[in-house]
């Protein structure tokens, strides 16, 4: 009876909890499962030990995460403006369209961010919610002011931040469709490559022998969490935030992260869009960035090993 009552109360709480809270719990379950798979023996020992050991374990884990995040934020701060693709600099940089102004902004903000965010048209456009992009292009200064004073919404009705335009490949965007072109923004891709694969490749330079984070940690395939992490680092990097923070001008970045994880952390084979998006990241971003320039693959002919196996079977058949 008590068990039945408890289950009923739990289900009632689950129904009454917000969509965001349910997404957070699901995200935590996925993360915990991955931790157990990575270090099963340590986790099992910790689970069998006193709760104090678990507390120390998670404090150490959180401290390591905070340190790594801080290092990434610090590394990106002086270079992220250089990662903005040239096509985003072709529009009006300021009211007079003088690119020299942008060059001076980029030079002056390597170690100061006071002129980033909504203080110039380039970074403001990248941070602008994608569904306000047409209004921005029609009248940048007016749209910036409306975004700053709240006349244009930056949050949906549940308080989740609307997805910024830097997350999109604008050539793929369709009015009223949130997922078309999502997670394919050139700046987002460049930031991901800079953090996880190679700082040199991200800046258009030749890849060095130094291994990136993805290679060191044997990340054969892209993890949804790493894409979402790159989104937040991009946001913080082009904003005027002085340091990593949960909020930016009333925008809760943790809610953005949870929403993105909720979208991407979906079982393979059940959502074609998720499969297609992750396949694109694995083939075009991860493997594309790690391949040496000029080394292309012949995807039509059999592989060398396949040919060797065929010839070996033919030799063996001829001698039998």
C-alpha cells in the first residue's frame, strides 16, 4: 500500500513538473550512464562505499569540469572574432558600413569584451534569435534596441532562450521551421573544431602533429553534449560577458543547454533529423577537420584491404 501510494505521488510530481525539469532529469540520466560506461570499476566501487566518497568524487568531477570550461573560455576570448566567417562581415558593420571599424573592434577586444555582444552589428546579428533575423537585416539598429529593451522576445513562453542565428546555416533556414539548418552554423563549427580538434585547423592553418581533445579522448564520433557545449562557448565568446555565467541579460544559458540536449540526446534510429545531423557532424566536421588537406577518399572503388583479401582468396582457390 505504501509503495503504491509512493509511486502514485511520484507519477503525479512527474506530470506536474515542468518540461524543462523533466529534460534536466533525462539529461542527468544520460550523463550518468556515460560516466558509468567510461569508468565502470571506479563508479561501482564508489557506489558500494560510503556516501562521503561519492560526494568527494562528484566534487572533484565538477571542479575538473569548471577548470576545463574556464580554460576553453579563456583560450577563445582573444581569437573567437577571428573565427567569424568572412561572409558575415560583408554586410553593414556599422551605420556607415566601414569595415575598418570592425577591424579596430576586433583588435581592441582581444582581452576586453566591452564592444562585443549587442554593441556592434556583427556580434549582435550572430546573437539575434533566428526568427528575428529578417527584422535585423531590415533595420539593425532598431532591432538591437528592441532586443535590449525587451520589445522583441529572446525567450519562448517557457523561458527557454530562442536559438541564436550563429547556430544556423542560413542557406538552409526556412520560416517557421526551427530545425532546418540548426547546428550547422559556420562559426559554431569553427568553435567546435577549435576546442575539440585543432586550433590551427579552426583558424585555417595546417594541422600540426599535436593531438586535439577529441583524439586524446578517442572521440571517434561526435557527442551531442560536446556540440551543445560549443554553442554555449560561442555565445559567451561573442557576448560582452566578462566571465562564464549562467545568465546573460536575463537569458538563462543552462535552459538553452538543456533544451539542446533534449533535442540531440535521442536514441539513434528514431528521429531521422537527429541521425542526419549527427552523421553530418561526424563526416563533415570531425573527420573532415582531422583529414590532411589534399587527401581525398575514393568512395566508389573497393578499399585496398578488400582488394588484398579478394586476391588472396583467388590465390588460395587456384592452389587448392
